[in-house]
C-alpha cells in the first residue's frame, strides 16, 4: 500500500468508515513505514481531541420556531413586474410582440422557401439597359438609324453585307417595276 | 400536552422520510415542512454557529436556509436525504457573513451540565479539559476555510465522507485528502502543547503506536 492510499484509509478510520480488513492493511503498512506510523498515532490523538472538543457543542440547540420561516416566506417581495406587462398596455405589448415574432418566424421561413438557388448574372440596371436597346426609339430619325443599325447587325451575322439606302434615300435601282406599286397599272 | 409543545413533539416524531416530507410540503402541507425544519434546525444552527461564532447570526442562517428550501421546493429532488442540500446552502450563507474575529466558541458554559452530572471529577480536571477543548477549537480556527469546513462537518455535525463530498461539491478522495491535511496541520499546531502528548513532528518508533488513546472503544471483554 502506498502512503497516499494510507492517508485515505486514515481518513476513513477517523470517520469510522474503515472496513476491519482495510484497518489490518493500514496497520501492516504503518508497521513498515515510520512516517505513516507516526501520522497514524498522532492523528488518532488529534481526531480524538477534536471529537472531545466538539462534544459539548454538539449538544447545543436552538429554540427557533418555524413561524419565523413562515413569516420570511410570506414577507418575501413579490416578483417585480415591469410596466410593459401591466394592464392593457401589457396585453397590447405582449400581443404586438407575439405577432411580430410570428411574422418574423413566418417571413423567415417563407423567404427560405422561395429563395432562388440561381445566382444572378447581371444587375437590374444592365437588364433594363439591354431591354431598351432592343426597343425602337419613338423619334422618326432615330428610329430610321436604329432600324439601319439592327439590319446591319443581322446582315453581318447572316451573310454578306447588303446595300441599303444611304442618307435616308432609297436606291431606286433596287426596286423592280413589279414591286413599284405606285406605278403598277398606271399608263406610261 | 397541548398547544405548540404538542405540535412540536408531533413534528419531531414524524417518521416520514425526507423525500415524503418534501413531496407533502410541495403539495402545500406546511406541517410537513415544519417537520423538516425541526429535523434539521439544530444541525444547521450549529454549523452556522461554528463558522460565524454568533448565535443570532446562526439563527438567521437557519431561517434563511429554510426560506430558500421553501422557495426551491418545486425543483427539489432529495435523493434519500435532504441534509447535504440544506447544509450546502447553510455553508454558503455562513461564509457570506463576516465571522466575528478573535472569538472562540467556548465550551465552558456547555460543560456546566457535565459539572453537575459528574461530581466525582474534580473542578481542576474539568477546567483542564475545558482549556484543552478551547485550544483545539482555536487551532481549528487557524485552518483555511476548505479544510475547516470538512473538520466542522464531520466532528460537529457528524456527516460522513460521502455527505461532506456532496456539501462541498468535490470527490470523496478530495475530502479525505483535506481531512488528512487538516489533521496534520492541527498536529503541527498542537504539538506545542505537551498536554496532548504529541511529539513535535518526529518519527517515532512503531512500537509506541498502540499506547495512545484508542480511536475505537474496546469491546467488553476484549483484553486491554
């Protein structure tokens, strides 16, 4: 048995909780260990003296009545209620807070439900600008320029460049007589 | 016997366990709560007295302890005994108060009964014993709070190691170490007084061990 274990066994011995078998082990250890032997002897004396010293104090009692406890329990201050929980204001504030909380929870859950999982590729400003680029302008000259620009863009993408009227005037040679509806059927 | 004395007697003879009394008190039975009060009143009073050295403070501690117990009835789940829980509250309340400095609880007035009961002992012997008790209690006061409370809970209140461990909220091994350390400190302190027969921290021969006062009283018929 180590000295540390012997110390614990001594504590058991002094509190009257040591098993007789353990007491024999403790005494066997003390026989071979002068330090533990001296401790066992002296601490037994101290423990005995403590027991004797506290013996009269263990007889002390009090005439305290439970009525003092009843009085203390009754005179305990009521839990303080803040002003926002008193009367009509309290009810109103509670209802408002409950509604607000419910809206927060519900709104949060809806937001989560419809949240798109596609990351946006362009800002709203860019989308609007692109939209108006594809729309014809209202003013006549600008419309003609816009139309020419659109046609040129299509021509560049689809095939060789097509000649179009320059300067806002149509090339007469491009029109066949059959297509000239102004002169069709008219006497020359 | 009628009146408060009869009621008190009935409470003191209440055979119900702590757990049953707590559940009854939780249902509004104040008589059950009073029975708990009478059961543990003196122990808590003594504990508060040994820490604060002030009887009126010790009574206030007892009242405060039971007031807290009443407040905690709803969530109190005593596993077998309520005692460690009450003592733990009382220890905390006691250490929250400033103890009276330089006051040693004198067992002189308490040993007055011994004086009348044991007339065969001489007054000088009684005075000598009282002086030795005073020296021991003064030595206990020199211990630190952690070690003193273990000594007080065992030697004053009779708690076992497991209950002390619950009160001070630490493992039993720690309680044993603290008790051993406290006793060693007391030995160092009291070895200056030859009345105790303790030689000052010397290693003595093992053969002298069984000549000191026995810890356990010998059985009848056992050879001395």
